[in-house]
C-alpha cells in the first residue's frame, strides 16, 4: 500500500505516511503527517504540488499513520484529479482500482446523493456514510443540516449525541454546535470561555430536502438536483416510500439493473415477468448533458389488472416505459398502460456508502393512487418486485467490480441504456471537463 518515510516528517518532528500510485495515468504521491502538519500531493505528470493547511483534522488512519480526510480536502477545494487519490486510500484503506468504478470514487463528491428519507431525520441525530465518509444529519430549528460525523475534540461520533434546542450536542463531553457548525459551548471551560476557532465542524457544500428525501452534495454539485416530480396534471396522486434497503452491491450495478429491461422475464418470474422474453425495441432516446431519457414498449403479464380477473382483457398487455437518468445514481421510470389505461411512476435513488455497501431508496405513485392507502397498496407490490431484484443482485453481483472500460463486457443492441450509463460514469470518473449543462432540465 505505502511505505513509511521518516524524512517526510522532517521539520515537524513526526513520522509520515507516503502512498504512491497511479490515477488516470498520472503518478501521484500523497504524504500525511501524523499531526496533520505536513500534507502534500504531487502530480508528477504536471509538475504541480499542493500543500494543504496544517490544521486539518485527521479522521482516517492507514496502517496506524494519520491521513487527512477527503471531506476536508473537498472543503478546501482540492483539484478533482488529486482529490481522487483520497477516495480509496483514505476512506477505506485501499486505493481505487484502475478501470473500475467503486462506491468511494472521488468524483462522487461533485454530485447530489440521497442520504435519508426526510421522515428518518426527526428527533435524534442520524449518522450516514456516503462514498466512505461519515456525516451526521440533524434537524435544527426545522431544517436539516449536515456535518462531518466527528467531534473535533476527541473524534466521538456526533451521531451518538443529542439534539438540544436548536443545537447538536456531542454525547462525550457536551460540546454544542449551532446550525452553521460553530461550537457555542464547551462545558468544561465554563461560561464565557474563549472557544477555539478550529472547533467549527466541516460541512458539505449543500444539503436539502426534496421529494421526501434528504440530499447531500459534498462539493458544489456539477449537476442540478434530480427532477423526481410525477407526470404533470396529477398533483393529488398519493406517493408511498418503500423502506430503504441495505444492499451489498456496487451502486452502479443497482442503477444499471434499474435501467435494464431484458432481465425482467428471468428475474421477475413471480411478479411482472411471466409473459416470456420479447425483443427490446428502442423507440426514442435523448441525451441531455450527461443525463438521458429513453422510451420503449413491450408486452408483459398484467396480473394486477382487475379487468383481467373479470375476463374482459387478456393478461398479456402492452406497456410503455419512459426512463430518466441523472448522474450518478438516480433514475425514474414512468410506466404507461395503453391497454388498461393509467400510469405508475417509480423513483429509485442509490446512496453509495462504502466499497461494499449501498442503500436503496424507492418511492411510487400512480394515476389510480389518489390517497395514501391506495399508494401503500401499490408500494407493497413494488416491494415484491424490488425484492426479486435485491435477491438476485446480492446473489450474483456482490463483490463484483464495475468496469469503466466498455470493452470489458459484451454488449448487444438491447443494452443501449447500460452502455450510455457506463459512458457517463467513465466521463465522470475521468477528471476531464464536463458539459456546462448536466443532467436533465
């Protein structure tokens, strides 16, 4: 992984860790002093060096040697190609694998991510993990805020603390923090004591609530927040949220599965896949920035159509699917039923937690779900469909690396959305300039 080099700590009296690796063809070196006093990243290909402030809080250790957190590099404006060095080594004790997209890839810091249901952030602090970094969510004075989940005093998890009034209190020594991360009380120092400026908590670039989810962007997001509104004209439709799922699979495989239609007859045999395989006919595809929409039609077995049970319609019916995708891990699917009438609208958003784990959020609504009770019934059926995906993904894809090289896997014309998705991830991970307008308007 790396080698200990006492010389790197010269002048600060500390031993330091040196890690040398290759990222996107560039030989790079990361140096971290134990006390955070010496941090330098060198990109030899470009001959550049960047020394970061000495007061970084170190909240990751590698082989017993301190390295600064990628959260703080994010906050400091570390260049994207250098930030990538920290996504594997710092967060999970391993560098990124060349040619693979991992849940801790540094480029993920540049986008919005779902990190909780709004309903989950209520009375107590909530600890979450995003791309290997720990954050704490708190609802202070009615607004959700996020901080690095580490008290600057003794690194205790702030998510193990309490909400006191409109402040977050560390459960270890009682330090209290306001909504902007400022420490406003250190009980052991007494009233009126001077509070160190370094006690202010690191924060992500942005956090917000929308569509029933809490979203977090570690750095200033390059793409807009995904538009998850259901079809227009149905403002009174009820929406139900499935219980978030902890899945031991790379987030990229989960989104790719969501965008894939060819697996339906084989994975969803107990729900929507009974009609047998049909050729995938792509009717429309539109790419905007690095997001896209796609529409296709095929037949399926409609077991929930009441007219089928009454003998009025055949259970084999036409279904129109419109997919929308936003980088990195959010998609929607609008399902229209030309034969039976009506539509269903499904949202899937994935939180890349660490190298081995993801968290999946799903919501559902439909033209026939004007109230919460009907929406919950629809959600139960969608849960059955999702559990088929979930079981298959963990059985077949757990521990599998997601390739960025399109030539690594065999693709057919039925895999158009998967190919486009992989191209987008490759672009995101490349560190190259991205289009000015990203995602979907």
